[in-house]
């Protein structure tokens, strides 16, 4: 073949085996010259080609791992799976089916990354939507893929520090490359084309000099050949001879050698050994990246100014994103210890304690969640130390009005910026959150509730400090906190009106605190809450008239709807307790009036902040439910809902049943209690009524017995062992309440009996009524006289015979209308019977045929209608 058309020989193409690949310069242009350049031909085995592909993908996965790019890492992992599938024949032939160590290392690194990212929930929530979904998919696919390499991964984790086999492979491959290059030099000597290859092969420095520049001899065939050769050699001179792949391989070698040295010296952690490119520092979750600040230099002169400056440096980190709150507390404790060792004064200790209290409040990241009990105990301890320092030094002032420039820690009078009252209020709120977070039926709740003694004692001490140094408004705030822990507690000494000398009862203490707030409060909220708490405390101790008068004078029922939710909840609690007080005192109407608005809604549990009911139609959002849960009352402050409902139903029964008996035929009768009326009607509609089981069924059964005048059955349904255990024993003075209930039931049953059966008697003996209802004769005489005066009973009393003479009366309007209706219905029935007798044949004809004929007999001109009217007029005239 001619040399003009030569592009290579057949022997060259046959020399390469099936496992080798020849990389040539694309489409070279050959010219004849004595100075022919040599072009290298890189021959790589299939193993090197596949392993190099795997290493490139692994390198990209490590880069994605450094920046936590899980989406790209997932794509690279899927590409790695496909690449390993292509390399599987080579692995089976060269490695006997055992996966290479560098591939296993990459899987282990990726598994550690995914496991760490999945365990860190806070960081996982901060991920973007795409990264989060990619992390989940990557975790599932990786766990499924690693099952095929369990043995290799277990062996690798036992000795992860052993070097990979890729370095040895690279060394052998480099020696093979050099041999192949020598062979290529002997076989192929061609001049490089002007167009550079896409990926120039690696070359040695010595050979590159001879290949960069062409020969300048004068034996060139023509000037055009010289120009072409000169342009080609000039371009090749500025070409980069080392590729990026070679640089990466060299860098990987250097990093691997450095990591082996550091691994031997124990300088990096196990996780850092798997990372590429520089050293990594393992930080604790939530910790700041900066080093822990040193306290003081060794030879520094420690004084108050230096301590305050260091305190400012520590406090400056508050609120930052990655501030370690625990480390801040440790630094403040250490700073307080240093100040105590150098005797820098109690004013500086107060300042440091205030900073510690603020740091403890900041330790809880979520305001809605409760503080941990151990940190709350530390909080109480620090606030108690602050109060102790303030009480011990009368010349020490802690106030928010003092600026940092005006603080004084060295000389008296001492001035410190801060507010112990605000700390106390937040501490009290945290205590309430702790109680609400506990299970109310567990021993943990009892243990937490014991801490209320500490809180109450601390409030008393803070009140002493505020009374000495605070403004009247601050005193009102402190007193209100004291009232909040006092108003719902029952004091037996207040009922018996016996108190040890030198001690005032809770009723007197409440009166003293509330009167101060009434006189000095500048905001309506504190005064409103003080009034409601005062009413609640009076009602709790059966001071009915004082509680009622205070409520009526305050007019809170008119303006409470404009108050904040917590004040409205307190108002509902006060009205519920006031209703119970009225019932205990025998004022049934007042008790029903206090409880009606609360119970008729059907949601007393929510109105009293004692729990949430499931919403059927309008579901709450998560934010609304969260807010309402924060408003709930602790369990020890709850009011028994079953007791409230029972008192309400019994009060409604004692009012509604006599009213229903008195207005049985009155069309304009109104319902006093809608809830009670509905329950009674539902019971009357039942075909079979069994013995009562629930408290509500007992009340309905008692009402039905009272309508019959059977007071004994009514009393047995209301007062029995089951009801005593559920309801009446929960009241203060349970025996008095049961006696009062028996008296009221007998009296109202007597009134119901008179309303129902008075029309069948001509006279009634008062002695007989007293024996029948087991009431004193004077009480029966009083009841009958009152009914006669109120025109409820048409009778007159005969004192000599002790009888009530009943008068006949005209029927009421409804009775008269009913009689008229009965007469008209009777007349109509008679007329229909007579018509049937006269025209029996007319009705005896076929029903269907007659109906059809009747339809056919209707002429369009109305003749049939006139005939029927005439016949009807004749029949009426005959009847007359």
C-alpha cells in the first residue's frame, strides 16, 4: 500500500488483545519528513478502565458528602451501582468475586454519613424538601444494596485502618504503562496533527521537549510544508501536558500518605479518616464553632470591672444560633466562683445570679414546653439567693430602671440592673407548666406539687423586697401572685372562725391583699382578677352574701367579655363556685342562675379550662389547640364537673317541676331550664325505662317521682349511697347538704301535689299534709299561706279546723277551648254517620271504578261541581 494513504498497519491492530484499548490521536495528518515526531499510545486493561470509572464516581460522592448535598449523592450512588454492575465481570475474574477494598470503603463512608444525618433530627428538619426526600431514598436504597456486601463490610469495619489495594494497583499499572510506551515508540512514529486530542495522554518531561518543536533543517520539500509544520509546532508548544486526572491521582496519593501518618499518631478521629481534603473537627451538637473562651489570664488583676467585662462577653452570645447554653451556664458558675474567691462583694454576686437566672430561662428553647425539673430547681435556688442578698442589704437595690452605666458594685449604696419580680413571675409560670405536663394521677404529680410550698415561701419573701424597694404597681403584681396561690384553698379555721394567736386566716389575708390592689392598681386587669379571686374565696367558705354583694357591686358580668381569656376562665370558675355556695346555703334559684349560663352551653369542661372536647364540625388548627392547652388549669385546681352538673339538675328540678304542675294548661308556659326539660322529655318518650344508673338518670327519675307527689322516691333517687360517694360527700358539710336536700324535696313535692290534685278536693287538712310530707305544721301552714297570697292556690284557711277550704273556679281559657273543640268534633261525627245512612249506595260502589267514573264525570264547564254543591246544600237543609 502506498505511503500516501497509510493510517496504520494491520499488524498494529492485531497486536492489541481483547482486554486492551489503544488511544490514538484523532485523524492525524501525515507528512513525510526526516523529523517525524512520536505519539504515545496508552494501553489500559479492562480492569484499570472499570476501576478508574468507579474511583471517579466515588470521588464525586465524597465531594457531595462534604457539602451535605444528598440529592447529588443519591444520583452519584445510582451511577456507582451501574458502574459496579459493568465492572462485575472484571471483579469476578481478577478478585474472585470479592469487591475491591476502596469500593467497600466508599459504601461504609456513605453509610456513616446517612446514619449520622438521619440520627440528627434537628438538622434533618432543617433540610430542604428535595434534600430530605433524597436522604430518605438514599437510606433505603443503601441499606438494600449493602446486603450483598455484608461479609466485606464486616471485615472492613474490623480493620478500617488497613490501606486499600488501589495504590498497589496504580504502581503496577504505571510500570505497565512505561513498557507499553516503549513498545509504541518502536512501532509508531508519526507527526502529530495540528488539531490537539481531546484528552492528551500523560507524557514525560524529557520526551515532551523533543516532541514540542519540529526540526528546522533545510531538507524540507516545500515552503508550504514548513508553514504548516511551524503552525502546528507553535500551537503544541503552549498545550498543557499534564491532565487533571493525573493531578487528582497525585493529590490522592499524597493525602493517603498523610492520613496514614496521622492515623498512626492518633491525631484524627475515625470519622475524619474517611474524609478527603484537609482535617475536620468533630463538634458537639448545638455547640459553637469557636473555642471556649478563657476566663482570665494567669497574672491578671481580677476586680469587679474585669468580672463585669467578662460577664458581658459571655452574655453577648445569648440568642445566637449555635450558642451552647450549657457551656454558658458553666462559664457563669465558674465566673461566680472566681468572684467569690476574690471577695468582690455581694452586689457583684447579685449581678451574676441575675445573669444565671436569665441563662436558665434561655436554656429551654421552646417557650410552650415545660422546663426540666432539675433546671427549675436550680432556678428556684438562684432566685432564692437573690432575695436573700436583697433582704440582707438594705442599701442594695435591684431595678430595671437602673442602666448599666449607673450600676455600682463596690461602694454603697449598691445599684444593680435587673428585676426579681419578673424572675418570680416567670418561675411561677414554669412551675405551672411542670404541673400540667405531669400525669395528674401519678406520684410524680404529687412530688411536683410539694414544690408549691417553696414557691409560696419565695413569693412571700419577694413581697417583702418589693414592699421595701418597689413601686405600688410592683407591689400589686407581687400580691396578685400571692393571691393566685391562695384563692382556691379551703381554710377550716375560717369556717370555724378560730385561728391561733398571731396568725390571720386566709379570708382576712385575702381581704388585706385585695383591698391594697383595689386602692393602688393602675390597670383594670389586676383589679378584675383580684375581685374574682376574692369572690371565689368567699364562696369557698360559704360567705354567700359577701360574695354576692361583691359581684353585684363590681358589675363584672357586664364587661368580662372584653377581658383576656385567662380572666374569662377565672370568671367562669368564680361563677361555678358561687353557684355551689348558693346551693349549700339552700338558695336554689340563685344556684340555678349562677350555673345556667355555664351548663347550658354543653361545654363546661372547656369554659373552665379543664380539658378539650373533640371538635366534630369545626376542627381546631394545631396552633389553636396548642394555645388552648397552654391555658388549661392544673389538676389540683379543677372543679368537679359531675358535681356541677348534679347541682344544676337538682336545682332545675326543684324549680321546674312545681312550675310545670302549676301551668299545665297554660299555652304560654316558658322553660326555665332547657337542658333539664330536654332530658325529662327524652325519658318520657322511652317505651321502657329501667332503673337509673348515671347521675343524670337519677335526677330525671327523681323529677318524675316528684311530679307524682312521691317525695320519698324522689329523695331516694337523689340521696343514696351511690350519689353520696359521687357527689354529696365531695361538699364541705355533706351532712348539712343532705338534710337541706331532704327538706327542699319535701316542700317542693307538697307544692307540686297541691297544684296537681287541688281540683279534686273540697278541703285539705293541714295536719294530714304535715303527716304526709313529714313537715312541721307551721311550715305547711306557711307554704299554703304563701301559695294563697301569690294566687297560685284558690283556697282559704280555716284556723279553728286547721283546714284549707278549696274554691271551685271557672275553667281556664284553655279548658274552655278544649270543651268547645270536643263539642264540634262530636257534631261532625254525628253528621257523617247520617250522611252514610242516607247515601249508602253511593259509597258502596266500586272504589276504583267509581274513582275513574268520578274523574270522567267532571265536565269542563263546571256542571258537575254545581250539582255536588246543590246536593250538599239539600242535605244541610234536611238536617236542620
